[in-house]
C-alpha cells in the first residue's frame, strides 16, 4: 500500500512542478523578453495620433470609404476587416462569382478615381488578400487614388503624391515582395495636415 501512495505523491509533485514551470515561469520569461526587446511588436504595433489616441495597428487593415482617404484592399474577413474572422473568400480562379465581383470592383474603382475604361487597375485594388486584413496597397494603387484624395481635400495632387513617396515602404528584408504603402499610416499623415 505504501508504494502506490508514494507513486501518486510523486506524480502529483511532478504535475505541480511542471504546471508552475510551464504555466507560470515560462510565460513570464517570454513576456519579459517580449516587453524588453520587442515592446512595440509585443503590444500590437499600435499607431497613436498626436493627441495620444490609438488609431489602429500597423499590421491590420481598416476600411476607409470617404473620398478624402486612400482606400485599402477589399476585405473578405467577416464583415470587412474583422480581425476575429480573418480569412479569404475561398473563391477560386474559375469561380463565376469571383469574376463578377472583380468586374464590379474594377468598374467601381475606375469610376471613383476618374479612370478611363482602358486604364489598367492594380490587382490589389480589386482582390482581397488571403487574410482579408492586409494593411498595405501597392504604390501604383496609391498613385491612382492620389487625384481623388487631393480633390476631396483641396490639396495639390503633387503634395499628395509626395506624401505617398514619404510613406512608401520597401520590400521586406530588402528583397521580399514589392514596395507598398501602409494605408492607415498614410491616412493619418493626411489627417495631420
């Protein structure tokens, strides 16, 4: 009878020690390292305006619909830019629904930005990203929206284009992907003017 009790006591003690290490000590160490070495990233890469109000995250897209703002990529995440429901549309390249949706978006994009029928429209202006939360648009997409934004804000187009160049981000690690523009950061810069 003594042996089973000692085995039970050993098992309970091992469980308590492992629980303390895995559920207490390890998370505290990871939290301390993250807060010390990667504070901005660990706290969501938040963008704060000049009044100290959190306006969003550099990592998550937001919907802007007014003409005075640059518009992000379309989103298929939940009810649009819903971080709790991040996903793509799951519509494939042979989907008629996707083709119709893209045609409608192309027509809408051309109309709102005053583009001609033959003017090419950037793919990121009419297709959602895989997560539905992509915060960036291509530089070409931003440039095509510049005239509309300048008109709505009564600013010279040249000034809006300069702001785009100031907020252009290069490829990740210098080689991965194309240069892009973070829509939230660009729109916040416009609001500060």
